[in-house]
C-alpha cells in the first residue's frame, strides 16, 4: 500500500509540538529596548491546544479575507461570466498570431511576461502580498485556458509579486522600515536595488516560461496534472456553455440596473468628496487630479454601453465582467492612494460577489447560498492559516523566540566582512521560516544587525539588502506564511506538492541573493 504524505494540518501540528518541546530545553530570553536579557523560560504543555485558538486570533484578518474572496469568486464563477470572457480573450489572442513578429514571440509568452512584470513591480514598489490572493483566483482560469497549469497561474501572480517584494527598491514594508531602523535615508541606495530587482525578475520570468512550455508540451509533466485535468474539463465546459448560452435569461433583470446605478451614485459621491488622489509609490508622491471622477465616468460609460448593446443575451455576463474590471481598478487606487488593506479589499470583493449575483439575475437567497458555498469551499485554506500561526505563538509564549534570534546573531563573530554579510543573510533567511512578517522581523533583527555591521566593516545598506533577500525568498515555501497557504488554497494546490515543485527554485533564488550581495562590499564600502 502506497504511503501518503502527511496532510498540511498534520505537518503544522507536528511543528507546534516540536516548538513546544524546544521550550523545555532552551533557556528563555527577551529583547528589552534592543538589548537581550535572560529570562525564565515558560515550558509549554497543554498550550499546544490553546495555540490553535491564539493562532486564529492572530491571523483573524487573513482568515476573514480568505473567506470573503473565496465566497465572492464562487458567485462570479457560477455566473459563467469569466468563462465567456476567457473565450473572448483567447479568440482575440489567436487573431494576433497573424502578425509575424507576435507569432514568433508567442502571444501566450507575451501574456505571461506582461502579467509577471506588472505584479513584480507591485511587489517592489508598494509591497503587494495579501492582495495576490484575490488576483490568483482571477489568473488561474486564464492560465488553464492557455494550456498551462495552476502552478503557472500562481507563478504569474504570487511568485512574481514576492520576487519583486524580495528584490524591492521602494517597498515601505521592507526597505523603508529596515532603513529607518538602521538610521539610513529612506529608499536610499535605490540604484543597485533596481539592478537586483531586474536580475531576479528576469530570472524568474525565464524560469516560469521554461516550465510553462514544458507543461504545454506534456501536461503530465505538471505535479497538478490530474487535478488540473478535471478543472480544465470543467472550465472548457463552462466556456462552451458560455458560447452556446451566454446568460440564463435574455433580458437583464431590473435589479442589475438598479445595482449598477446605486454603485454609480456611490462613486459619484466619492468623486465629489475626493476630486484629487495622492498616489504614494514608496517615497514618491504624485497628486493626480480627477482620478476618481475619470474612473467613475469610465464606469458609467462602459455600463451604459453594455445596457444599450444589441446582443441582450451577453448583457448579464458583460455586466459581471464590468464589475470585476472596475473592482480591480479601484482596488489598485485604494491601495496606492487611500491606504487600503485587507479589510477594505475584503469588503470590496464581498460587494463584487453580491453585485455579480444580482447582475446574473440571482435572488437574495440564491446569492446567500452561493456565498456560503464559496466560503465553505475555501475553509480548509483558512484553517491552515490559523493553525500555522500557532507555531509562532508557542515560541513567543515560551520566551525562546528572542533566544533563537540572539543565538543566531552570535554566529557572526570572526568570519570577516564577506562572511559576516553572508551569515546575516542566512540568519534572516532562517528566521523568516518562523516569522514571515517583514515589519515584525525588521523590528526584532535590524536593531541588532545594524550596529554589528558597523563593527565588522559591512555597510548598513548591505545589511538591509541581506534582510530583504532573507525576508522575501522563503516566504514562498514556509507553511507559516498565511498568504502562501491562502494562495495555495485558492489555487487548490496541496502544500506538499507545491514544496516538491518549488524547492529547487527557492534554492536558486537564495544562491542568487548570496551572489548579488557580494558587489555591495565594493559599492557600499
């Protein structure tokens, strides 16, 4: 009988038990005003069970966000609007093949490269992370329809954004916080960081293109082949159904028209109250007059065109796609201009799910039922996110988290400038497996690393870059990352299969980061 690899829940529980065992053997300690002090350890016993609850409390925002996104996209998928949109996109992409240059480059290649560049920039400039959960749900059906697999879809959004996050040149959550704690001008040293971002992003795109071509030639080469085959069959059936019967009803329900105009009224009110928007890209601030009014006008013009179109059968599906498009646009404006975070984005997508159901002609009970089914479908991923946070909870309650950090810092002695820099990088990489939060890790480690770098003759800029790389790469493999587990849940990729596929790529990134750190010894001397 073939042995099965342990389920993610089992893996997380084992890690919690191991963390609890460490609290019995490691001496305690804690940092007070940046100075490490010994403290009595607190051996953890029955707390392994309360860690589950505390982990859920700790990650409540992410868990609620996952449920809202899962519920919304379940409704959107039920309307078949995305299916018909994919069919239309593929038809237009096929027509581009008549141009010799585009045919030689490959339209699908251009789609992958464009999407990955966009999300890598989002990660590098404003630290996109949690937002990739929602975008993953949008991109995976497109990747499957182009003949690739769900892993390719995750790479196009999540991996691209997190490689950009690691090689960021303006990310306020890594570069900004770490430089501030190190006493450096915010976003200084941007020139070499741009080089690092370009190198890492180019290498990642090349890796993903190579893998995508391999899967397209031989779908069985994908670890997700069996599961994706079923999903592709469902998706193709949906696309065919969308082609034969774009909407269940010929006429657009009046409720959809009312919903459209209510949203228009709300957007008009926002436009009047915020005639200008301050877009913040790291240290750069740009006041954009009329951004919300222009988007509101585009929303109104596009909607009226849909309602007055000749093909009434397409109206509900087109209206759903119209809602989706402007939800994404306003998400970007909200994040860049109005400091939106997961609570606002969750509310946006929940509203999107309700509006999509209304546009498709669903009644209130049907919409509520679809939202419930969507939340139930994604509940497994939400559970893993909460459970994984229990590991950190045990380490902190046992007072050994800071002790682990202090012991790692002690390994920096007597290894030279290059050696010290590499050791700092490896320490940050190891710590990130336990503390994926960039801001929390910066607050704990940079007050230690920055003064130490002065003693060994390493630039603080190089130390910050080591922190960036160490913080970013392993986010894509550690089970403690709530965002990773949420993305895999949305993509329906088992964590164990993801690890077996991604570990070589992560190892390559870690090696690339080590090599990119070496020139800093000369550049930032």
